[in-house]
C-alpha cells in the first residue's frame, strides 16, 4: 500500500491546524483585493487546492471536501497562497469565475454592513444580488 501524497507533503506541517485539523481561509479577489469569503480547509483541501490550482474547502456542515463552484460553476482559480505570520490563517488570492463568490448570488459574502450607533444601529445589506441563487443552482444541474 502506498502512502497518499498529502501525507508526505512536509509543507503542510508548517500550518498550525486547530484541534479539529482545520485552518481558517480567506479568499481575496486578486484584481480588486475584495475579501470574497471565509471558509475552512483541512490538510486534504489545502493539498487539493495546490494540486488543482482551484479552491477546495472543507465543509463543516457536510463533513466533506467542497470544490468551490462544483454546483454553481463559480470556481475560484487560485493565483497565490499565503500563510500568515502565526501560520494559522491561509489567504488565497483568486480569480472568481462569474464574479459571484457568495451562495446568495452576491459578489462577496460580506454584504451586511453595520450602520448607526451602538444603541440602535443595525446591519444593512449594501451589496446587490447579481444573480438569483435559485437560478444559479438550477442551471448548474442541467
């Protein structure tokens, strides 16, 4: 029996994985520097991301690898991968296919902005829906 390549990838040992074997990941658009989304990776996801040149995350809710865009078609082409100074956060610089990173059909997941004072302020949606999510996921299944 051969050892899987991910087991031999010494560069993965530099990452400080949490108690669940995960590391937080920020996806940033290369051209605009917009922060598109936040997700998690395990060793396999980070290895696959490097291997494919496309973002692969770990879905905590589904408990499986999630190739970004596998259902929506909104793949993230990875141009650069960085590890922060504490080696416990990964930054992906990506090209976002279709301009939509969020499952809500928006460019980025950070579309709620706090406005007002601390006593009666609230979160406001400040980014438009670019494509109806129902349409995105229906079209991808055809």
